[in-house]
């Protein structure tokens, strides 16, 4: 038990993951690492036996050092893409992600001591939704500007 929800399927992989939408003062908190030229959402794979809600609270704590409460589920994202990490390079990945808006404390001062699965040191970066930096998921740049109260289902296919 307690293993990441990644399953081999033919020559590809299926991931089930969570992501956090952390907004403060008009900026979005994202994660980067020394091996990537893009940023990605705070979050990670759900561990077997966890709920999505438990996973996002754990991942936010692991990546920011702050235990946060969930505000609400904002997006369910189905995504086909080709892996670029050392362990998954060139593999087709089908990923289902649950993105939660988090309740950001007024005194929120995140610090990052986390590493990728390939042991690359991660860092946190606040960005504007108009920033030119490449981010994943890409839909954050448009959808977070017009966020409603419902849950949006988004499908991406980068095969």
C-alpha cells in the first residue's frame, strides 16, 4: 500500500494525480526544477489508499511546508502526453488530475525542500497569469482568469 497511482498499460502509463490552485495577490504559485524549462502545478500522484483530498493536502505540505485546507474542487483534467522525465521519457501517459483551489492563509510563506522522482531539486515561483513562462497545465492561464464556482472538465491531447 501507499504506492503512487501509476499503472503500466501496454507501452504507456496511467497516472492519477492531484494539483493545487494556490492564488495570492493575483499571482499563482507554481513549481519548477533544474531539469525543466517549464513550471508545473503544486501537486503529485495520489498514493494507493488515499482520497484525492488527502493527496492534495499532503502534496501541498510536502512542496510548500504549509498545511492548507481545501476550498473546493475546480477542475478534472484528462491529459494524453509524452513523458519527459528520465524514467518516463518517450512513454505515452494518460493522466487524470483533480485540481483543488486551496485556502491560502494570510501569512503564507512557502518554502520548498522537495525533489522530483528523478531527484531534481524543485523550487517555487509566483507567476502572473499573463506571464510568458510555459506552464502545465496550460489551461490555467485562461481558465483561472474566468474561474466560476462549478467544476470544469478539461481534456488535452499532446500525442
